């Protein structure tokens, strides 16, 4: 579990613009958080349901406590605001994630996109783009979507 030290490093990195994580884990987590934020806000708003989904996903996938997940989500939001391109985050993920982990990332993104129970066309387009950038095939992206819809109980509606 990550604690105050990780949060402090993230804040320092964001305010100083340095990538100082010794093993790159903080940088990788931040890239994932930024992608989650990108999907959540592509439709022009980031609501409480999407925020809660992002924090839950970050807690589960990175074994974080509530405060650390909230700090990571907020750091991801600031990172997404500063970045105009997805390439940096997706390049890092391609270099560090296995094929299975990249598919898992796409599932995480689908969960955020469907957090409010509705898939906006902009969210769908963003997911297609990100999946392509992280080398997840259309078939794998579709299967990830299907698993998320089943998990969220939305499969009959979509």
C-alpha cells in the first residue's frame, strides 16, 4: 500500500515538473490516472459518479487507500489538463505493461466511460483511440467492453 511518501512524491513531481520516481511506478500510475481522467472528461464534464469510479479503480488496481487514490486521481486530472496529447502516457504504458495489462487498462477506461450508465460518443471515440495507441485490438477492446457491461449490469441495455 502506498502512503504519504508516494503522495508527496507525486505532488513534488507535478509542481516541479520532474519525473523523480526511482522505479517509475509513480509515473506509470500517474499515466493511468491521466488516461482515466481523459476518458471521463472527454464529453465536457467530469461528474461525481465518474470521479468515484476512477478512485475505486485506482484503489483496486494499485492497492491504494482512499486518500492515496484521491490524490492520484487529482494528480491525474492536473496531468491531463497540462497535456494536449495522449502519446506520452500511452508510450509509457506500452513500454511497461504486458498485453494482458493493456487490455486490463482498456477495461478500466470502459468502467469510467460507463460510470454514469451511458456511453457518450466522444467517450467511445476516445476509447477507440487510446486502445489503438496501446496496441489493443478492436476485438480485445470489444471483449473488454462486454466484460465491463456484464460486471456493471448494463449488458441487457446495450
